[in-house]
C-alpha cells in the first residue's frame, strides 16, 4: 500500500516541488492550499505524514497543528513543518506542539525526501516485496569496534554461517561503508570514544536507506548504564561480552525475520519431521516454538496426518526440552495428528524422571518411528 503524504501550503510552487520530490517513490501525494482544506483532506484520507506550512491564509499552520493534535483520530499523524527564514523564532513554539521535524524554505528536493524518510518508510516505485530471506542466505554483518580482536572473534564465531563479517575500527569508517553498501545488520561497540556509537546510530537512523537496518549495541555484561542508555536510544538490542554466538545468530535471525524453519521442519515419508539439533538450547527452543503452530497447520493443509519429533542428536533432557516436547504433543493433539518420538536411551531414561514425561516412548531411529506410525512395528518403551 502506498505511503500517503499530505502537503498543506498556499504556495502552488511548494506543492509542486513536494509532489515532484516523491514522484519516484511508492507514494500518493495529496494537496491543500490552507489549514481548513488540510484538515478536511486529513480526516478523509488519513495520511501517513503531513508537510505543513506555517504561514497561510484562512487558517495558518500553527492553528492547523493545534487542531490536528486535539483530534483523537488525527493527533498521531507525524507533521513536518515548513517555515520561511523569518519564521525561525517560531520553531520552539511549534516544537512544543509535537512537530516531528521542520524545514526552512527554500529547500531542495533531496532534503525533504531525507526528512520525510526519517519518519516513514519510503520505497522506490516498482520495488516489490522480496522473497523472505533464509538463515543460510548470504548476509553482510558490519562490526564497528576499535579493537581488531573483537572483529576477529565475531568473524570466527559466525564462521559456520554464509555471512560476511566486515570490520571497521571507527564510526566514520562505518558510515563510509554504509554509504557505499548497506549492510544487513550492524554491531557497534559502545566503548568507542566520544559517544561515537550513539552518534553513529543516530546518523544511520537519519538516512532513508539505513533507517531500518537492525543495529545492535555491544558492551561488557556489567555495563548496565551503557545498556540502559542504548535501550532508551532505540538500538535493536544489546550484545554482551563474552559473546554467546548461538544467541547472536538467533537474535540476528529474529531482527531480520529470517526463515529458520528448514533447519527443524521437513516433510518426509508422509510425515512432518521435527528434528532438534545437537546444540539445542533456549534460543533453538524459542525458534521452534515460534514456528510450531504454523508449520503443523501447514502440514495438515498438505495432507500430512503424522508427526515425528526427533531428539536423536541430543545427549540429555532438561526443562527447556520437556517444555518444548509438551507443546509439540499438545499441538498434535489439537490438530488430531498421530505422533511418535525419536531419542536415545539416555534421553528416554532422563524423561522418565519427570512426572509430565514419564510415559513418553521413544523409537531409536526416524525410520522406526515412521514404521510405528504406519502400524508396522511397535515403538519400544
């Protein structure tokens, strides 16, 4: 759906400039020549953003802004104010009314695009939604840290992924990189001198092409004040040192909405095969849980009526595994699916120690579990 932009200005020239500026973007630009018209158009079209002139006949920008902010249905619409050089003294006055930004006339098209792009997600025309990326797709991770050893550590920690890690030692070098090639995700050290990490973050968010890039702040686990400031500033998340790379991979996947389901869910031999990796932990459990219901529904829609929950690679059973297993079996019950479990004798023995799982039965292999589901062989207790 195109972004709706309303420009309210008594100058036809300004309205033409605004319309031309956003012509190459997936936008719909509406016009009004004064505040009364602007309020009417806003009420009818509910724009995503309003570009409002301060000095106009009939109803000026300040009165229009006051009425916008007093209307429950319109008060949340962000406003960029336009003012002449002589109206600079009004900036403080309009700022108190909740204006998101302002521009002094005259201005260039590039500037209005940049300011609006800070607030709404501008997309060029003709760009369709790309296919969702998978976890095993090549991605670029930019690391900004003045300690080369940290960048090397992250390169090593993500070596089992197809991701490219680019290290830069200063915020300026990081910005230069982003201006040439937009990374998929950024990790920046909060220990950079002169609050450079926060300045760097603000500059990324001010640029339309990097405003949506996930940016993680990195610091030692005990730096609670820095972590709180980063959270308040709007960083995507905090990565603490020493770094848990399984957690980092999971958080990057969530921030980019990467498809990880192929790692755990597979349609095979007429069943939905849910298989857990050897490095099973909380991060993996959260991923599987988040995908569980839609994947089971997808299997039912595809005509599959059986599920194999495979724990063969796991060496032990803990509370996290027990909780996930109970969720899997509950969803299978809700969808009237027959299910079998695969696991080692050690895992089966540990599960018998829990009241909720003492009756779980395990087959030693996926093939034997499928055979049991097909009524050809009994599953050992």
